[in-house]
C-alpha cells in the first residue's frame, strides 16, 4: 500500500472516516489496519497530536463497523448517526435505537459522516449495557441510566441482560424508581425468559433475604409459567423455605396442589423430591392443617415406592425428621428449655449455615458463659427427645468446622497423660454420673477434648471400669460432648 497523502492544512482533511483512511466501505479489518499504520508512521502523536487524534478516531470507527458486521446477533439492526463536519466518531448511545437504516445504497458524500450502507452495524445490547454501566460507575447520572435501560427493556423485552441491569441499578440507587422494586424486575425477567438461570439465582437470594417476597402474587405466578420443570422445582423449594419462615403453610399447600398435576404423571421422581422438600417445612409449622398436609405428603410418598431407590438418602432421614419434629413440639412446652434453644432445632434442619448462624451464636454464647447450666439444658433436651440433641450436635459440629482456626491441645502425649492420670486418681470414678460435671470442667479448663480424655484414661486404667470403658461412657454422653465442643470452639 502506498503512503497516504493528506493536505498539510487539517481543516481540509476529509471528515468521512473511510476517505480519511483511504479505504473502501467494504474494506477488511486487515486493510483498514494497514492504512491506519501507514498514516500514523507519518503523523506521530508526539509531532502531530491533532492529526494523530483524527486518524485514530477514524480508524476506531471503521474497525468497530467491520467487527459489528461480522457478528451474529438476535437483536435488530441499527445504524450509527454521525453529524457533518464533526471530527469525533463517538456515538450518543441514548439515541442509538432511534436511528433509521439507510433507504438506499447511496455513495458516501465528501465531508459527511452520514454514510449510507447496505449492511448497517449490528446492535449489541449486552455491550451497550456494559457501556452504560461503566459510565455509571465513573460518576454518571443514575436517573438517566435508568431511563435508558427502561427504553431498552421496552424494545428488547425478551433479553435477560436488561432485567439484570435494572435490578442492580434499583438496588444500588433505589431513588430512581418509586413504583417498581428490584424484585419486580427480577420477576418480570423470569416471566419473559421462562425462568432464566441467572435471574432465578438472584431471585432465590432475594427470597432468602426477604421471605415476605415469597407471599407476593408475582412469586405465585412464576410457578404457573410454562417453563422447564427443573427450574420450577428449584424456585418452588426456595419459595417454601421463605414461606416456612413467615408461617405461610397455606401458600405452600396451594403450590403443591397446583404443581401435582403438572409433574406427577411425567416426572414421578421429581415429584417425590418435591414431597420431601414440602415435608421438611410443613412438619415445623405448629398448626393442625400443616401437620395434616405433612402426613398426606408422607402417605403419597409411600405409594411411590418405585422411586425410593433414587431418593434413598433423603428418605433415610425422613424418620429422623419425624422424630426430631415430634420432640421439638414437646420442647416448646418445657419451661426449663429456653425458647432460643428449642427454636434453633427447626431452622437448623432446612437452612444453610449462614442463615442459621445468628440463632446458633445465641446458643453458643450461652454455653460459653455458663457451660454447667448449658449442660443441664442439653440434658433436658435429651430427656424429651434424644434425636433433637443429635440435631443440635450436627449444628454445633458445623459451627466448629466453619469457625475453628486452632488446635485444641498443643501439649505432647506425656503431658496430657499426666493431667488425666492426676484427675482420675483424685476422684472416686466408680460412679460416672457423680463425677460427670467434674469431667466436663476438667476438659474445658485443660483444653482437652472429651474423646481424647476418654482414650487416654482407658490406656492408663484399662481395668478401671467393670461395665463400660471411658470411651463408651463419653460416646453415650452426647450433651457433654456437644457442650464441650461449642465452648472450646467459641473461646479459640
């Protein structure tokens, strides 16, 4: 390619980017770049900054058009609008969708940026959303950004990108919209896209954070959509977790009735999963119609015996669920068990660790302040329902697993053995119940886990017990082990 010759007077330079570069409208990316490189070799930025800027702007425009024409898009075609005698090739994105495509294949007029083309640039909605978001992060006006997103939402109402951006904008700047909440845009996006995965994930997080959203009619309507059944079931389970928190078993039961006809005949295994999920919540709602509905779910699941093998792990815990829930209802009337202890049991069954952590920490703080009193409370729970103690223990073990960042005991084996030997020698160990609190106190003061204490004691005094070893005694004493575990983890 020969060197491009341009007038010395900048005002005489072509205002059309193709003419400035000296390339045809059908030029390839390679041809346009070669023309650009030839020009900037002559007009270097340090010697001719204004000329270099004009060349750079022309090349960026031509390059963007070439790349846009090579992309595939589901959106409509749009034409960039450039004003005559304007030496800048940037686009006003707010007006971009209003441009009309050229009506004829006219040649490019000298000095005009209004270049007709038989192949207008493809409008990339996702890219334009990123542009407006970047501008907003750099100090743009949220109200203007919202207005532009609303315009795009009305034009491209089947694209999930717009609804995601509208959601995040109304979360970050709630003042831009007084009529619609952030959840409105998520539910609208789910309705239009038939439960798009990305939007559904955000909406399910909203249900966890704001359970009253689950009772809104727009949430009910989403379960009635003609959408993939897997997505329907995932959304239903998230909704039921939220409904259980606000005691709306009526809506949960209504959902079951509505979904039964859609799922049971074609996807029996999926329906079995839904029945199990419903029981996870219904058994904890202390109302007769909820208990009746839970029993009906169990009877219906029993009839689906041919899908039990694929749901084996969930069905195995069903008996435990029934036992723990029955024991929990007994605990609610036991005045010796604080309410926040008993209420930890149902929420620990069906929520993740981060959701139960605040309630769990309330119990753990009780244990840390007064482990002996806490041992008595745990004993009372065990008296009413041993299965409930096991559930409490699972929760404390999760707390230990997530929060633990230390080793309980950094002493060597000989030091630990000496401490345990001294403890056993100084007491009458013929009656474990009589020295049980002393065992707990020793383990807490010396920072030795009860199971480690039992193992060492059996090694030193193998014939100490006639009926049971220390390890057997401590293995059967779940209240002591869980209190020690919570106390030692808290004070780490």
